[in-house]
C-alpha cells in the first residue's frame, strides 16, 4: 500500500500537463535514439552511393583531363598560387 500523506495534492490540469510533457519527452527520446542507430547505416549508404555514382566519376575524369585553369594573377591574389602552379 502506498502512503500518499507526504505528497501534496495536485490539480488535475497540472497532472495532465505533466503527463503530456513526459509523453513528449519519451517520444523525442525514442526518435533521437532511432536517429542515432540509423546514423551509421545512413553514412555507409551515402558513401556507397557516392562511390557508385558514375556520372560524378565521369565528370571528375573530364575535369582532370581538362587544360582549363584559373589565371595566375587571381591565384597569387588569393594565396593559392604555390599549390596550383605546376
């Protein structure tokens, strides 16, 4: 048997509000936990999708074969000339 003599009486609206807040916290906690579990799977899926993207592979290959470069004056101005000058 529970002894409720030390606990004050709480209005019905207050207890309903507390119940709803607790329910919201539990819902948010469950959602965050499911996102945490799915994060690794999503990262792996994103990696494999990027690896298997043939359009991006072809575009990168075209960029590597291209002779188009930035002007030397512009790269000197931004400080990247020592990295981009070959």
